[in-house]
C-alpha cells in the first residue's frame, strides 16, 4: 500500500476540522485515502476545508455542529453512518483557549464554557461513536490534549484544567472499552501557530512573560513541524497502535519505541511521581 492510500477505506470524523490542527489532520488524512467528516460550527470554514480536500482529489463531508450539544453531535454521526456506513476513527480536535489571566480576574462563565467545549465536547462525541465501534469490535478515538494537561499553566486555568480532565477521561474510557478492542488515546500536538497564538499575544501581561515568549517563538518558527503531528496521528489511527490505549503521547516523545514495545507504556500516562 502506498503512502497516499494508507487510510484507504477508513471513515474518519474530525471535530474542530475547520481550522488549526484539526484542519491540518483532515487534509492529511483525506490525502491518504480516508473519507473525512468535517465537524465544526463555522459554515465558512467547513466550506473552505471541504473545497481544499476535494480539489486535491479527496472525499469529505461537511457536518455543522456544536460539540457542546448532544443532539447536534448525534445527528452528525448519524449522517456520516447513513452516507458511509460506519465511523472507524474519531479525532477530537475542537477546543478553545478560554479566558486568559489569573483565576480571580477571569469571568466564571467564560471559564466554564471552556470546560464545556474541551471536555464535554469530547465526552459527547465519544458517546456518539462508541456503540457501533463496540458492536463491531473495532475503532479508534484520538483526543488532542494541550499545554497544562501534565504541568501547571498559570493564567490559563480553564484550558489547563479542561485538558487535564480530558486526559483522565481518555485514560478511564480506555479501560472501560479495552475488552471491546477499541482504543482511546490522547495526542499532544505541541505548539502550533494558530488563532490561540494570536490570543496569547493579544492578552499581553495577563498571559505572563513565559507564555508571551513561547508564543512569539511559535509565530516565528511555526511551532512543531506539521509532519510530526501528522505521523503521530496516522500511527494512532492505524492498526499499528492496536496494543496502545489510555496513553497521552506528545509529538516530541520517542513514540516509535512505544510502537515496537521498546519502552513501557506506563511512561505515557497522567500520573503523580512520588519520591519515597
């Protein structure tokens, strides 16, 4: 099988596919033979993503929905199944950064809306696709984690808390569904020059000097090379990762050793390290 057909026959649903890393993964997976369901709230972004995929010879379907709304997610999943038969892979890339600044200064409503998008959105999407995956004993769920999921992230408490909870959600879900041969993992994509970068820079001192410097570096360099993000996502979406579930893997990790069983999978978990 050629590189361009490595995902031939796979139907992949990607939330947050209208822009950023979600769109990047959608374009790359469509170029490798997958049929891609593009789920996002913005009609304009969905139209453009579908156009780019189809002009490159790929197949895509627009699914306008809000990941916070169970009925909308269920309708999008049903539409994909009607047209393409099944969903083989779910990639949860929809996410927002939320309010920036010290906890005591940010609006509580905006703080909670961040959790609803970043955590509830993944929960609802997973619930929508899992019944069929469990029934046929095959499926992949990949959720994008982010900065603050493994270490503290001052001035980004909503984002950090939601992403930390997301990692534990995926770890827990992975145990629940492991007997059904369905795998769930978190992918940490590293820094990328997206709208979130602009938000950090616009926030100024509320973001903190380290975040500003990191954002400037990402804007200058583009962040993690797209190919590293794509290759890790392809691995987690493929049968090569059938033995890996409930893990959080960063694009900078030596995950190819994990693929071949050369390191312990326990290294890739959300755990406290206690020195005795």
